[in-house]
């Protein structure tokens, strides 16, 4: 397959990669990278609740609408259980379980009593959910596919001004530490996730500022308008040639 890819790449007029790492496999002279960044206003609640008035909740919206163990579902529920001494604290989860048996596993955990499960939700419902929470979780496990990927959920959280609690992967660290828009955790350690959650609740001024820095970064860099310009320029170049 590697040989076939190499031959096809040289026969194509142009190539579009999804990440910079993928782009390195192809000729630089005819390869562009178009990344899956959010449309700035797609999940933005037009009337979000002021940050200090929001309930003490955290959100996880499943990747492509799916909640899976490899995305840290079990660790998130165990982490929220460690915060049970805080009145009203909860974890909002949205999406479908994969496999279906994961639902039974999570519901058997003590922390499930602090979970508000929304099921599958529309984009409008996601906007309402994210406009009523303190931080977004993206604690994916360190698999090959995740380590060098840009998770759309992380950028969606940033686009609505939420601080993010994310897995401490080198690629993600450069973004989150570089911008100062969230906290990095060990995705396999519920205590590490709980510590970050507790910091968000104990430091609302700093947490809100993190979210605002993330939002400003999305407006400048990580948004679909920037990416769309790249591919439109490529199409125009190909058409004129």
C-alpha cells in the first residue's frame, strides 16, 4: 500500500492532507494541509450564561457523536466521583455509547450519580450545553490516531470560550500551553483529571480568562475560514492551469 500511495501521489495534480504529519509523506510542491477546524459560530450560544453564574459542571461531547472507552469515558466518570464532596458538581455527557455495553459499565460506577447523560444531541443542543458549563473535557487515550491529531472537540470548546482539560500529548501541549487556554492531564489517571477539574472550580477568574484566550486564538488561527481559503486557492490554481 505504501508503494501504491507513493505512485498515486506523483501522478496526482495536487494532494490535500488532514494534518501536517500526513503531509510529510507527500511531495511538498503539490501538497497542502486543510485541517478540520470549527466554523467559528457553529456551536456558539447567542445568549450564554455568564461564566460565574454557571453550574459547577463539566462537558464531554463524544467525538463524532460517540462515547468510547478509548476517549476516556471511564476515567472521566471516576474523576467526577472524586469531586462528590462539592454540592451540585456534575459531568454532562452527550453522544452514543460504543460499544453499547459501555453504558452498563459506566452506570455501574459510583460516579454515574453525578453524570447528566444527554444522549445524541443536535448542534443547537450542543451550543446550549457548552454555554452552560465550566470546562470541556478531551481526555483521549494515547493511541497512534490521537497522538498526532487535532481533536475537533477541543477547538469547539475553545470556540465558545471554554477552558479545556486535555490529554498531555506533545502536539496538544504546544497549543494549550502556548495559548494558555487550559490544563493538561494524564488521561489514564482519574486523580489527575479530578485535580484539573477542582482547579477550574476553585479559580473561576483564571478559568474564564483561559477560555477567552482560547476563543481569541480560534478567531485568529484555528477556524474553518482560514482552512477554506487554502483549498479554494488550490482549486483556482488547478482550474487556471
